[in-house]
C-alpha cells in the first residue's frame, strides 16, 4: 500500500514538473508581434471583407484604438525577420475599406 502511494506521489511530482517547464517556455518572438506572416497571407485580405473574416485570416489585431475603433493594427515579422506594421481600415459597416503595410518603427512598439 505504501509503495503504491509513493509511486502515485512520484508520478504527480513528475507531471507537475513537466507542466511547469512547458508553461515557462517562451518563444523568441517579441510579445507585441503576431506570428511571422507572408505576403500571400496579407494579400488574402480584400476590400469589402467583414471583421470576422479578417480576424480569421490574420488573427486578433495587436492594437485597436478606443478613439479609432475602425482601425486595426497588426505587428508582425516578415519571413526575413523584419518588423512590419499592417493597418486595416474599416468603413461604417465595418467592412475593409483599405489596407496599408510598412516597416514598423520598433522603438515605439515596446
């Protein structure tokens, strides 16, 4: 009986240790960035798409300004690991009106 309890306690400690190690692992990607994105993915966003469709393609935006809720800002790394900013502007019906992308000013991101 005691051997069985010790075995279960040992197993519990092992599982807890593994869980803590996995929780502590972090990506090298800066926290403020979406995952790396290729041009092909960005070009899937088309004028007239609704927010749900855009979110399905690009994920959640990093910035949605309270004063400009129709503007979503994505920060991502290009395949060459350059920081880029994608801005998606929505019209009054919350459909894509325009997208622009540019090299991000990394000094203001952190």
